[in-house]
């Protein structure tokens, strides 16, 4: 399941995009609505069972997502949950918390 599977789509026909619409010769531009994510509260975070993973040389968020969720496209769940938006923000030896229940994590993040 893609992280965009539940994201609403909008037809953007605002004045701001008029030059782009003219250039592309279209009446409107189809875009994904920006999801409004929120940071989980302490009780919400505590309600999700996690498993620790010590970040080692060669680790990648997409590999962890594939190992734990069977889908590398959920790398962003692990990144968001740990407050580490990119792999460059993670140092070797850092203990990542991997949410075990993907559906619960998605619900708590508001997706």
C-alpha cells in the first residue's frame, strides 16, 4: 500500500497556477492534498509496541521498512517516529525505535 493511497486528490485551478496551466495547455492541475501530520503525544507513542534497532554502517531506512513491514515505501514511518527525516541525521550506534504495528502507527500519525 502506498503512503498516498489514502491521500485526497485536488484539481488546482487557482490563479497562482494560471501560467503553468497555459504553458501545459490544461484547464486544471491535479495534485495531492498535503497531508496534515502531527507529532504523536507521549501516551500515543507509548501505546505502540516498538522494537529497538541499533543503526549500523550500511543501514538504510527503506531496508528497515522492507524488513519490518514488507514494503520499503514505508521508510518515512520509521523516520517520522524517530524524528530523523534522513539517514544523514542518524549516527552509527543510534537506537532506532521501529513501530511494530504499521496500521497503529499510521493512525497515530494521522494518515
